[in-house]
C-alpha cells in the first residue's frame, strides 16, 4: 500500500499546484498566460493518469479485501463481509471520522488525503473557494434511511415527489348523488337537455421546510462512534416524528395540515351514558359507519396502547370484537371490524380526542421535495465555543384531499376519510 499512499500524495500536490495557477489568474483579474495554460494542461493530464493508476491499485486492493474480509459466524455457518464500501464512504469508517477530518482541515490546515482521494464522492472546492467538502453518500443518505424506517404514514398516504416549492391544483369534491357538479338526467324524446358543469376548487399546497440542527463539542467530535450515533439515530428519529406528527396534528401554518386539525375530520360523539376514559362497541360501530374509503385504499385504526385494556374487553353480546392474532399470546395488532389496528404514539391517550382514529390514508395528499434532503456542516458558526454545527433540511407538504366531510346520498350523517372519537372526560 506504500505506492498507493505515494500516488495519493502526488495527486494532492498536483491539485494544489493547479489551484495555485487558477488563484493567481483570478486574483489578478486575468486569464492564464500561454505558459500557465500549458502547465495547467500538463497538471490535468498528470491528474488523470494518476487517478487511473490509483483506480487500478484500489481495484486490486478491493478484490483482495473481498476475499480476506469473509468471516464465519459461530454456530450459523453463514458468511458475512463487513468492509465498508469505499465508493460510498470515501474511505472513512464513519460520519464522525469524516467530520473530524473536515474540522482538522479547516482549523489546522492539515488536510486528510482521503478528502482528495475519492473524486466521485468528495467535493474538492475546499479551502480556496470556501465550498467545503461534500459528505460521502453513505453518510449523507444514512439519516434519511432512518427516517424512512420510522416513517409511519409516508408509504401509506397519497405522496408524490415534486421539484417545486408550491404545487397548485384543482379539486372537485362533488358526488354523483349531489346537486352540483356533473349531473346525469333522464329526458323524454324531443325535450331539450339541461347542461351541467364541473365545480372546481383551486388548491395550493406549499412544501414547508423541516430541519435537524445538531451541535457537537470538540470532545464529542473526538468520540466518532458516539457522534455518529447521536447525529444519525437521534436526528433521524426527531425528523421522522416531526413529519408524521404534522400529518396528524399539523396546523397548516408553516407546516403541513394534519387530518385531526382539518375541516375534513368527522368526530363521532360519545354515548350519552358513557363513562370517562372508556371505549364501547357502539363507538367503534359508529366510527366505522362514517368512514369514506377511497377505491383501492387500505384503511386502518390508529390508536394508543393505552386503549388495549378497553379493546381486549370490548364485546357485542358475549363475543369479543377485537383480538390480536392467535389470541393474547401474539398480541398486539389484530383486526377490528375487518381493518388492522396500528398502535402509535401519534394517537392521544385513552379518553382524549384522537385516542382512536379510523383512517383511509389515500385521502391525505402529501408532497416531498424530489431532490431529497440537503446537508450542511460548519465549524465557523460557533468557532469561539469550539463547537461544530451540522444541519439537515428537507421540504414536505400535505393536507387532506377533502376540505369538508361529504354528505351521503341517503341520511344525514356525513362521511370522511378521517374519523375520530370525541373526548370522553
């Protein structure tokens, strides 16, 4: 590996010489002279040749690692390769190690060769242009893999990618049995037809910015595994919580509009003689009767685990109406009136509005930024405190498709994609 190290040092020196030529011309407000241009072209040619030589050596080294890094797990007889992929990590073992290298480059000027050694993953604008170093994809994507794992509702709702910060559309909330919108009529022969027309409602759905902003002290920066855990796991959990909680309870001001705060929500009142903090079979049946299901959707019950004692003892006559799969041995989960039960911290505690919700998730329209999350890192913001700052931002917007519950063809009880049980205090 001695030759590889020499080649990387040579590559860094070549790039430094190239930057000096460009800086000299820029500082004097001129183009390169013919002599400088010839020298620059020679440097570029040498860089390309050196990169090709490095690539060949690294390919051989990777082939060796693939063979040598196979370990046998005791008792299982299965093989696993634990080497990180240098194409996505830039040669760094963790985000913490990468951040520590960037900090040293900015503070002391000692540039880790790996910051120059992965041209497909590391931006080389660094010191002279102030653009910094691009985070290797393994680490910049990692936090949002955590978000995806914790995203309760994103895969279920009507979510679309967009490159815009605001999407304008038109909605038609009329029903075939209503008195407005496109109508079908009977007529007698020779009678004139009465026209009808679409009733459209202009909609505007903005994408709001959500962020995770993390500060790391020098001491924490030196503890790379701890910092990586804090930034990736904790920030990922916080972002996932904020996104999903806004889809349920968001005010629509500076954040998505949640179904529990929207005018589309149907609230089923409690029974007249119902005690506080209870669930009755009548509550479930009335909620079920008010749900409007989109074609092809998969409705579910959303509830807090506080409701389990009530669900488990709820009966119609002597028959339980909810039971986990295979009885209490494999609890919880199960089905309630044919729809699955999902336990979530996004549901309120027993007795409060929102402790039991019935959701047709495709009734919620969500938009996410197509380009994905953005990552930024700075040691300048809190330089005098010896603190490093890390920031992730992404844009997301959402609101129910319906602006209000729909009136049925027969009866007076409105229906919606979102139904909740009123407070029982």
